[in-house]
């Protein structure tokens, strides 16, 4: 995914971004999984309102998960540094 190029390029210019291989793998899996889940909802939910709310919920949940893994906003075991 093109989104993964952002940290890869940033790592070339600064030490503030320090991703390991597993960070790229997890981010890629999260992006692909989100896309597949949204595609599933779009293909299987016929009611436009319900479909829109489910897609919004997916995006919010992924954003919260990403933030938790990045900086640990909730302090869970998957929290990043």
C-alpha cells in the first residue's frame, strides 16, 4: 500500500521514525484487513444508512486500534511506545 511508503521515506530523513519489519507487516495487515472488511460490508449490506454507519464504525475502530498500537492511548498490552 502507498501509505506504507510514508514511514519508509521518513526513516531515510529522520531518526524520529523508527519502524521495524514487524511494524510494516502489522500496518499492512491492518490496512488490507480494513479494506477487505469495508468491501464485505459494501457488498452485503443493502440498506445505505446501515452500510454507512458500519463503514464509519470500522474506520473509527481501526483509527483507535492504530493509535493504541502507536502510542498507547488506553494502556493495553498492545500499546506502543
